[in-house]
C-alpha cells in the first residue's frame, strides 16, 4: 500500500492521479444523464476548440470526451511504466520536475496515435448507438451520393461506414456534387443537416490555421 501511495503521489504520475478520477466521475455523470456526452462539441469545427484540435489529431468520428478519456488513459499507463521502471530508482532532486514534464509530453505523444487508432476502430459502434448525437461526426470524410436539388440538398455516405448516410446542404459557393469526397465541418441543428468542404480545402484550412498558431506563438514570445 505504501508503494502504491508513493508512486501515485510522485511527479509526473500525480497529474494522472488527479485527472483519472475526474474522468471516471464524468462518465458516471454521463451514465446518470447529468452531463451531456457531447460536452466539448460545437456546431462547427471553425475555432480553436478542444474538439476541433482532437479532429486535427485524427480523432474524428467519436465524441471528444471519449477520445480524450482514451488518450489520458493510455498516457497515464505509459507514465506509470516510466515511473516504476526508471524514475523512482533515480536520485533526481529538483530535476524530477523538468524530467517529469518531458515524460508527460512523451507519454501524450506516444499515446496519441495509439488512442486515435483505437477510437477509429470504434467509429462504427458510435455511428450505430449514438443516433441522437450529430456533432461528433464533424471531421468525418464522406462521399456525395447524388447531385444536389434546386435548394442544395443531397445525401452523402461516410467513407469508413458506407451504410451510414447524412444530409448535406450546400451553398452556391461550395456546392457538393455526386462522387465528391468532402469533410463535414458544420452541423445546422434547425436543418438537421451538415455543411461540408472539399478534402483539399479542409487540409489547406488546417495547414493555414497551424501556421497562424505558430506565428502567434512566436509573436507572443517576441513580445
């Protein structure tokens, strides 16, 4: 018991000792319907939101809360392994803090692609069981099934789940056409439909946003 307490309260493991009970509490509240499953989702991917950041990391098609929970769980496991096998045997003193921060960053970096792959394998399950939730589909890639009608309405199927179809409503400046591969970027609740953009346009927008963030960080550092 003393060993478990010592490890749980050591840095950087203590970060997850605090976060994981909060994650568990969140899911209990979701099960009791006291908190929404789509807690972090917004109607659009436009904006620097947690959900849009997770989509950029490859977590599209699952609720952001689930993706974040899986990411934190895997990162906590990696951090615990490093602590038990290495850090606790070293006399680090003050250097435990900067080294612990590096371990935290490394654990999240290693866990991210594994968590994304695990979440991707569960997309179809969420498609089948979360029919009343639409915002978690933002960031999904779809193929347009038919030419839009006079009002811009058409249908599209998810590329990784062809049996799951969504309604698209195009604008004159960005009208979907049959066979196009597009990305869902906005959910319009009153229409129960999605806005979409071409895959290339989506990638360009993501790259431009990343450059703006890097430029903003450099400006802040210079200031």
